[in-house]
C-alpha cells in the first residue's frame, strides 16, 4: 500500500506510458493455447475461499521435451573388436550424420559432400516415394553410410541414408547391388515402461529432479501437485529426499520416445511424507490425490512458485530502498531470475505490464472479491495479457528484478475486496475426494504405485546441480 502510495505521484505518468509500451513490447508474438471462457464466479464462501473446479494442467506435449536425448542408461554397445592384423587397411566405409538446416534439401546435403548427380536423383526419388507427402523438418538428422572414392577423381557413394522424424518411424534408402536405390519404411512398437527417479533437494526441487534424471515437465507437475499442501519455504530443506514414479514410452529398439509422465511422487519432509497419486475418476480428467484419496487440489496454491524462501513477510518493515519504516503489503519470495511464476488460482488477467515500483506486474481477478498480484517480473508468461483467462498453476511470468527491487524476487500480493491481506494467512478450501465406485479402483492404483515408488527400476542418477538463490527487495 505505502510502497504504491509513495511512488505513485512520481511514477504515474511514466507508468502509464510504460504500461502501454510494455504490454506491446513484452508480449510474445503468438498465443499458444486458447484460453477457456472464464467460469462464472461463485458466491464467496464464509471463510475458506472456494473457486470453480480448477481445470487440469495443460497436456504435456512433445515440445516440453525438445532436445531431450533419452536417459542414456544403456550406452550403445561398441562393435566387437576385429582380430588385429599387422597393417589393418583403412576402412573405406564410414558413417556421417548431417543436420538438415533451414532451406536445405537432401539433394543439397548430398551435393555438398560431392555425391554424384545421378545418385542424388535416385536417392531423392526413393526417399520421396516412402515419405509420400511428408516433409523432413529443418533440424532433423540425416544419417549416411558412405563408401569413400576408390580413386582420386571418383565420387563418394551413399550406401544408405536414413532419417527418423519420430522415434517409432524410420525412413531408409539403401543402395542395391546393381547400383540403384530403394526405400524402406521401418516402424517400431512403442510400449510403456515404469521407472522411478530418486533424488534429494539441492537448489530448486525442479532442478534437483532434472539432475536426478526426471523430465522437467514431470517435476513441474509434481511441484504443482505438492504446492497446495507443502509450504516450500518453511518445510522443504536441502537434502530432503523425493521419489517420482514415471511412465516412459520406449520403442521396441530401446529408444525413449517420452521421457516420463508423472504417475506418483513422494516427498519426505522432516515430520511427514507427502504422497501424490495420479488417478482418473470415472468420466473425469486425471488429477492428483493423496494416499487417502483426497484431491490435492485447493482453490489457491500455497505459494505461486517453487520458491526457495520467503525473504520478506507481510507487515511493517524498514524499506530497503526508501530507508524508512513502511508497510510491506505482500510477501517476497527470493528465487533466481527466470524462475516460473504460477497463477495461484484460476482467474482472469486484469493487468499485465509495467506498474511503477512493482516493475513488470500481473494482476489476476479470481472472483469479484479475490485477486492476486505479482511484481518485479523479468518477462510475462506466454499469452498473458489483460482479459485472458488463466488456469491455476499456469505460468504467468518469470522472476526478475524490475521496478523498485534490489535483486530477483517475486513480490506477491493477495487482495480481498480490493485491500491487500497477508497471503500466507489465508485458508483455502479443499476440492473433492475420490468416492463411490471410483474408490475401489483408486485403492488398487494407489497400492500399486506406492509399491512401485519403492521397487520400480531406477533411472540412472546424474550429478545434482546446486544453484544459489534468494535476494530480498
Ligand atoms: Zn515485496
């Protein structure tokens, strides 16, 4: 309140201009997911805040795993050593992998390595015949087996060319004995495999999970499921252990096509262990439940991020920049710049842009009575602009240090009837539990997952990547 009041006269004009420019300047060009129509706001309950049933997180897409190379648990066996000869002849065959760059064609790639025109045409024709109308996207790897020229003027011969745009599908062109080329499409069966990843917290929980071998998307989902219940600041300490159970998809030749969907997870906090279990009730969507079958979902996230610590609480304090005592009308969460900030509840964006001392700021309206505000962002989340609806847990921006701030952190405010209240003091209602006919199947699933959290095959553990955090404002 005071922060805003003090800076308002000085910054109002600048803020208005900056807001207008800021909205235009910081918005990403595309709007990836069409936002659902805003749900009607229900009457506000007596004390615990209840929102319309939150929607499930956006589905995990292959884009979430772009660049993922698989877990490399089983390195490809090296070819058996050939019996040693006194002077082994230099091999006249070799493998070459080339990336198709933007504007490239297979013909151009082959011409670049001096493959003769007649061969290039044949290879291209054979490949088009099996690709049909499909196009090979830039960035795709083209694997070649080449025979070196036998004389100084001869051109290299392509023995085989293959491209695998999807893990379950490979297109291969082979040279025949008569020097012609023919194409072949190979498909691989894809089947699920259940694995577990174990780690301990060092840096953020998400980083710790990725370092231990879990995909980032699964860790994000785990953190979201935990965040209704776990106070990450007070409860989650360095060294605390977690296990996530993942369902990977693996092809019949051992390639991981999906690095793992979160089935269940367990986080050991000092005094208690929090368990989350994925379950789809009859006619509903996937949700996470605790071991008793109670939904983990509450109307608001306890903290709007996987933050490392609260660096400044709600109330009167000495202002670090202004230098005198003033009301701190929110809570500060210290976290590295770029840490995703999540919508605490489902709602509508009413403000997204520069706002004086708040820097880059997002305000959400959840009901007519309840709102939340997020300050000092480095940038906005994809598609975040005034008027759009957001799901609970959707990324609305990223931690930064814009506005009146001494270092990267999130300034988080909670409004009731337009007034700031202490976000950490609010009580939020729990959503429904598994019931009726679903209960028996939930118990079976939960029993299976709880056992697999202990005994499913483990993914190879990487090295934890500790990362420093936290500055105040
Ligand atoms: Zn603050």
